[in-house]
C-alpha cells in the first residue's frame, strides 16, 4: 500500500516538473492582437516626428497599419501647452494659438483607397491625470461677454474630474476624441481653401493658412513646400478633424471618407468631458492614449461624403440621471448684434429684438439663461458657470418649425454637483 502511494507521488512530481513552464503562465501571456503604437517624442509637437498641426495630402505617414490592427495613439493636449496644476490665468498669455491642434499621425491604412470609407472603432481612451478648461479673450460662444482670461485645472481619473477652482463639482468621465480624421486630397484642399477665402472676403470668420508654428515644417512651415495651402485644424470639415462631438464614445464607430490612398488617419485633442456646444471654447482638455481599430468599406465614399457615426447604448450612457433645462428663443436686446452675426452688417438685425428662424440666437439665449441659473441657484461665479456649461451643459435643438421662434435648449447634468 505505502509503495503504491509512493509511486503515485513520484508520478505526480514528474508531471509537475513536466508541466511547470505551462503552469507558471497566466492569461497575461496569451495574446492575439497586433498592436501599432505611435508614441509621443519630446516635450512638444515641434520636437516630435509623429506630430503635426496642419492638413495637407503631402504630409507623409509616420507608420502603416492593417485593418483590424490595434492602433495606439499617444496624444497631446489641444494647446500643446506647459500648463499644470499650479498654473493660473496669467499663464494663458504665453499660449501660441498657431500651435493648435497637435495631431498624432498620420497613419497609412493598408488597402484603403481614395473613394473608400474608413470605419474607425474607438476601443479605449486612457486620459492623463491632468486636464484644463480655459476662457481665452476673443474666443468662445459668448466672447463678447467673457473678455478676461480664466483657467480651471482638473485632476482626472477614470471616474470623475475635480478641481480646486470648482469646489463641489465632480464631472463624470466621458472621454472622446475632440479631433479625429483623415487627410484631404489635392482637390479637397483647393476647394476648401477657396470657399473659406470667400467667407473671409465677406468678413466672416475664416482662418487662412498660417506658416508660423506650422508642422511638419518641411511641408507647412515658413519655408515649406506647401506653406500657402496647409489647412488650419480649428474648423471641422468633410475629412473630420476638430468635430468636438461628445457622442463618439468608446465603442462607437466613426465613418470617414478617404480622400487619399491610405487615408492618413490621425487623432488628437482628447476631451475628458464636454457639453454639447463646448461653449467657452474648450472642454476638459487633456493628453491621452487612444486605441482604435479600422475596417475598410470599399467604394462607400460615393455615398458617405462627410463623417458619420454608428453606435449603440453609448448615447444613452452619457445622458444625465437628473437635469435642469432652459429654453432659448431667437430674441435679443434692441441695438445688439451678437458676434456670430456681425459679419452680415445688417441694420435689420441690429434694430430687431426678435429674429426669424435663428438657431444661433436661440442657443445664445438658452445658454445665458442657464449661466444665470447656475450662478443664482448654485453659487458659482460667472466664469465658473461658463466653464461648467462648457464641460457639462448640452445645447440641443428643440424644434425648427414654429416660426419665427425656433427653440434651442440648454441641459445641465445635475449629477456634477457633489453632494
């Protein structure tokens, strides 16, 4: 009996030795993904060969990836800044807006051709630990009202953002890519430059090519090969770019028409959280590590000529559990011409108190009412209320049929108030 037990023990020991290499492993060692990583290099975009801040088809790809690869973009904050938790409003004077926005990429997607659609699925967004929201004079939806610089520094986690400058406020983590897109082709570049030049000639807001601070410098800089044709990154266009659409959450799929072979996919300007409207001009801006996968939809560029989004429950998951809503109408004070309308040079607009079928003015009305509510009922300053509106208030179209007063509402996520 004891001899039989001893023999069994010897066999068990031998089996343990034989299988030891496998027994020591765990699920961490089992992999299947092909990962393409685009790292950050250096302190700023100018130091980084994987970074650019203008759009032109002559910008070369920094790497290639195949459909289905996990493409991992290490991104910079929208202002390519040196801001930190000890920064204050005085530090905003050092910002160079010619450096907006530093994009990571572009990435050549193998097999993608002009005329295809690139389906880009958001797999993960891992934010940095620090973010900021700013009011910059001359920028933002209410730039005529908020004329002084203001800065809020945020401490970020995978659950909430908090700030010493915003006591009592916790903004939920709802990260998305403020900027994501593909490079334009030659024809698109020429067409978009022409239409924006026409708008500028009519005294509308248009940003012509600016070689100062432009990257890559060999293409877009002062001595660049295409310095007069590199598009600025601030306006979104048919190639995507600075869309600032918060519904592009993890799990959604963005559809982008390809204008060049390989598409030239890029990512940047991650927002930890943002209200629909981003009314101060910034969300909670941060750097992040963004993981995407791609799929090529052959020939679909004939039908999808500008970005679209496919999603599921994400749009419901970011809805507030409690809200307060203001109703905006296209009304104003007599003698007032809001900034978005000044280029029209219309005496009719100046003297009217009520405009016809105007969503911009209705949005302004709803936002001003919301900021008044936040100050009155929650004790925030005007600047704090404007910042909170930029990161946690959604501007939404109510109706566009009840002439002359179209409705835009402002919806405040009451979950931000930390009780």
